[in-house]
C-alpha cells in the first residue's frame, strides 16, 4: 500500500518539476529573445559600418579626382612657365645681339646712340622683385 505521504510528496515533486519546467521555458524564451536582439544589434552595426565604408570610398574617389585635376593643372602651368622662360631667354639673346649691332654702328659712324642696357632682371630672373606675400592655405584648394 502506498503511504499518503508519498502521494503528497509525489504531487509536490510534480508541481516542483512543473514549476521548474515553467521557469526553464520562460528562461529559454527570454534567452531566445535576448539572442534575437543581439543579432539585430550586430546586423544594425554591420549595416552602419558598410554605410560608412561606402561613404568613405566615395569621398576617397572624389579626393583622388581632385588630386588628378590639380596635378593636370600643375603640369599645364609648369609647361607654360617653361615656354615663357624659353621665350624670355630667346628675347634676351636678341636684345644682346641688337645692342651689339648698335654698338658697332655707333663706333663705326661716330654717332652717339642711346643703347638701352639689359636689365638685370632679364639676366637673372630668379632675382625678379616679387613682393613677399604669405602663402595662405584654404579649404577650397581643390575646388574648381
């Protein structure tokens, strides 16, 4: 025969297990929900990082285009500067030749001629009088 204490203790244990199963089920649901929120946060963070990468790549591409544009401008200005230097040297040589001819004519004819002197600036262009202006850096250096 069964002892009434065993029956009551059995139903108490069943209730205990039922409560434990209910707690396990609630904990499991809570853990699943927490894991789902964690995955959503990670996905949101990943999406933000991908957006930042796309934005930075776009900005980088624009900067590279501006650098290329400024480099092309620099090359064209440098080329023009070289042409102007060559023309200046040629004109200086012509002026020297013409002055020599005038001196020969002056000596041969005995007439006094006003022969202009070649300015030092043409002979030494690196010593041209240039105002010392400060170089100002601006944020729109690459703006065209």
